[in-house]
C-alpha cells in the first residue's frame, strides 16, 4: 500500500511540473518549426508566383494588336496564368490563417454529410462509393467546417486520381475505433502514386497536377494536427491510394 508522505507529494508535484514544462517546450518547438516552414514557404511562393507573371509578361511583349487571332489566343493564356496565380495565393493565405475552433459535434454525421455533398461528383465520374461507418453517434470536440474541408479535399483528390480506363472505379470510406483512436480510412483504386510522389505528398507546393498548387495536402495535415491527430498515406502506382486519418479518443465525449 502506498503511503503519501511529504517526499512522495513533492515528487508527484515535481513530475507534474516537469510534464507541463515538456508540453510547453513541445509547443514552442512546434511553433518555431512552423514559423521556419512558413519563412521557407514565402521563398517558394515567390518563385511560384514569378513563373506565371513571367509568362504573362512574355506574351504581352509578343502581343501584336493588329492580329486579332493572336490577341485572343494570348489573352486566353494570360487569363489562365493570372487565375493560377490567384488560386495559389488564396491557398497559401488559407494555410497561413488556419484557426481551428472546436465545438461538440457528431463525427460520423460529419462523414455522412461530406459524402452527401460529394455524391454528384461520384455519379458524374461513374465512381462507386463504399461507405462503411457505424450506425451510431460519436460526439467529439472538433471544428466541423475545417474537418469537412479536409474530407472534401481528400475525396476530390481520389476522384481526380481515378483511371477512366478502368471498368470499375470505387472509393471506399471506413470508420472504426482502434487502439484508443478513431480512424477514418479513404481508399481508391485510381492511378496511385510513385514512391517519389508518396515521399513528397505532404510537402508544400509539391504537386503532380497541371493546375494544382500543392497546398491542399499540407493544409489538411495542419488541420488534423490541430485536432491532435495524424494523417498517413499509402499508395502503389497504378493500383490504389489509401489515406488514414487518426484522431485520439480522448478528444471525444
């Protein structure tokens, strides 16, 4: 039987204090790392924005206003490059302004709600949706709109990864509780990713899409991190991609 002596009480208080200091230090390190990444990202976004601006300048310099066909063709290219720049800047601003505001909400309902929103896209691309979540309620403290933003982004990525040559395309979504965590697994049988792409999937500005900004995955990761969770990717080229989101049960009611 443990007797609570003054020395024991002192040790408990000391360990609690050191534990809080460790947590504070971890937060400070995280904020410093985040600030460092943002500084590095500013250099990257400057480079990314310079490219479309340079393209616009090049076409403006070559513009022959007496040639209507050339003017129309060049104007179309310039507009596309300007739109690409604006999308890049909007995505970057979203990333730098991420603020999670949690309130009590049903996580399973959130998943169903997002799937309902995406159904027209599934139907448009002839994709079969396999939804497997418990017929139950699971309330937690979460930012409903931010997490929906993550799920929409992941499902859009899965839709865009579908190979139109395949006869049967599907996206499966499964939710379950495992090892004191709630897990959400999204899998598609699309084009998959190479090992190089998989290694860089969560790097800011890395993208294999023609009109992508490479910020969607990084933004999703940050939102999940602010929910004290994790997000992991597994993929095989020309076969599948699986995304696993894990959220701690201690966040739940």
